[in-house]
C-alpha cells in the first residue's frame, strides 16, 4: 500500500492498550483516545453508515503504533462474506484506489496457533484466544479485520505495510455492570497486495574542461653592470589551473521489474521514470507482462541542463488486480567527470637556464634567477633581454613576459707607453715545429747554445719561420723577422732566406746526413755548431734575401741548420 492514500471513517477510536482477555471477561480498562472528525463532518463517531461512504480522514500510523479502527456492526452488515468480498469492501472505504487479495480464518483463534495460506501469503497466528491474538507473515499485510458481534469489529490498517502485529482483538466495550470486556472473535480476514519489485541504476556522465592562465614577473626590470661585473635578477613564473567548468550532463541506467507472485501474471505493466528538477524520462522496455517470478530490464537515458544532485524514481504500474503501483529510486550525483579536457599543459621558457620546462597537471609557481655579465653586453651598450614563458595544451598558446634592460659601463684602460728599439747583428735560426730539434739537446753541445737543426727532411718543399734573439730556444723572447724556404729538385736543394723585419748580413747553412757536421778535435770528434763553420756561407750585404744552392746525394733524408745575422730589427715594447 506504499502509494495509496488511506481514506477512513468519520471518527476512529484509538485503543492505547489491548488486554489479552478471553471471551466476555472484564479486564482492567485501557486508556482510550477519540479522534474527532474534521469540522465539516456532521456524522458523530461510531454512527452507522455504508462502507465506501464514510466521510473524514484516517490518521496514518506506523505498524508498531497501529491502533484499531472500530467498525460498527450495522456499517459492515452488508459486506460480510468471503475474504475477497470483505477485502474489496474494506479497500473501497479505507484505502481508496487499492486492490487487496484476502485470506480468512472463519473462527476464533483459540488454541494459540493457526496458519492461513493461499500460495502467496502465509499468515501465522500465535497466542490466540477467542478475543485476542498476535501474528506474523511472509508477505507484508495492508489490513487485518477482526469480526465480532453487536459491539462492532476492529480493523487494523498498516501503513507502511507490516509483517507482524501484536495485541489484536475485538473492540473493548462497557458492559451493563460498568465493567469493560470484549465479545468473542467471529472470524479474521487478512488483506494484502503484491507490489512488483522495482530496482534501478543511475550512471552519470559529464565533461570537465579546465582553463589555465600564466603570469611572469621580475624583481628588477633594468640593471647596470660595471666593467667585468654582473647583476642577478629574480623571475617568478606562475601557472594556475582553475576548478574546471562542467557541461554535457547526462544520466542513463536500467530499471529492473520483477513479479514476485508465485502464481499470478502481472499484465499491462506501464514503466515510467522521472527525475527531480527535470520531469519524465522516456523508458524502453522489452514487454508489458510478467509471469510468476519473471523479471525484465528496461533502460533509459536523458541529457540534463545542470549537474545538480537529484533523485531518479522508476515506477511500474500493472493493470492486474492486486498489483499496485510500485517504485524504486536511485540517487543521481555528478562527482567524477567521464571526459576531461585540458587536464595538463606544457610549460616552456625562452631562457634555457630557467630549468622549468615540462608538463604540468596542477597549479605551480616557479622562481628562478638569471645573471647578466660582460659576455652578454658590450662596454657602453644598453641591451633589452626579452623573457617569455608559455603554456600549450589549453587551446591557443598562452604567454607571459618580463623583460630586463641591461646597461654596461666600462672605465677605459690607461694609454700604454711604447718604446721602439732597433737591434743589429742579431742571431737568427730557421724553425718549424714539426721538424725542429734543439741544438743544446744533442750530445756534446753546451746548454748555452741555442738554435735548431731540422730533419729528417723527407719532403720536397718546406717553409720555416726565421726567429731572431730567441735565447734558450724560447720563442716568446725572440722576434719573427722572416722566413726560410727549402726546396729539393732531385739532389739539389735551394734554401732562400727572406726578411720582413731588418736586413741580412751573413747567412750560413748546414745540409747533411746527421744532426750536425763533425770535426776532429784532439783525439776525437766533436759536433760543428759554430755559425761560421756550418758549411755554406753567403754575405747578403744588408739585403732582404739570400739563397744557397746545395747538392745532397746521401742515402738518408738530410738534416738542415739555417742561421743568419740580421741587422736593423725594429721592435716596439709598451708598458
């Protein structure tokens, strides 16, 4: 009876307590409360009237507090019969629109226990006497009618339906001697209906689109540096992800309808679905009839304007007698989005040293520093350094910039004081890094002797640098004053001195199979390294060139020493 309004008699007597007395005994009287009819009603409590024509309203009570409605003998006189007849009459009067099945015990429940069953309902009576009893059932019951005699009958209505009741009995009345008592039970009629079982699911879908923003600041937009100094600035890049904007709300699911009846088919089933703050939703079902124990699964879906929490109610309304409209509910909540847009972005920065590039899934702040120095800005210049951070992945790229202008000032160095010196009669030797061997590295040559022998010369053409004044073979102490070329044609070598700083005096050349020539001295041999004794000598007479032509027929590649006296070497020294 979950969906039916109960309409009841003009006035009801609420029996606060029921004594478990037998027959016409006189128990202590329970407290009694009377609920009057609405002001518009003129029929007094307990006045006779036909069932189905009783004005007033029944106050709904829970099963644990259900009190009997006293039905007068005359008002029910024409409706007594089998269980179906009585339940139909009771439903018309006290539960308008309801349709009830019924079972009946056609006697008083004396002896304690009795069982009524019709294949669907099993109704068990316990603690029965001829005036009172308790009961339990396997199917929820809507009403229990306790028939008595001339003092009336009691009707127990259960809203919501119940599967148990205690202390049911015939009405209490005052006997002629002033004591309270009950008349014996004539019969008991039990009324019930069978609701289809309705359960449903509700699955939600929606889209959440995140929006991102970016900012960039710098603590100093202009700095100055002096000379080789530097300046450091502090940047801050902020990336913000909003809470997201939700859209495209939809709900879908199933409605499962089951006929729990053990023997009857529910026909003409109309399944509907509705949503609070939305209204009706179209339902698709495979059939309209369910045999005993059968089920069917219907489905539905709907697009919604908002993501507000709602209640989704499915209903099944059969056309078959005894099957009322049944409902099932499911909560509709939009919690976790099924589609997420722009959940992450990629951050980049034009300054590679920032170290902040990468993917972001949440709001972040990135501080970093940048140092500007002499390598970035030339002396006397002002340069603006753009610095832009950007994010991609949320529509068009978004950027934020913070530029820094750097000015560099420099103190000019002091003007050097330079002195020009002219040197005459300076010793010079030919040098080539890939062939030159220091003379003072040879056995028998004193350490003070500088210069180079070159070889072995396996090629046909060489160009040597001519260094003057490079004492101890230290090129940094000497002056490059020209070149010497050595070219071979068969067994003939042509060695030419050319100066670019100063002029040539005497030039001397050694070309031989050993590092140097040898001479007899005393009882042994010594190396010849004295300039005038090298072999080939030319007096260039202050010319800038001097050429030697020498024939070499040795079996091994030769070694070459090139010496010159150079005059008029001009050097400039600054301090």
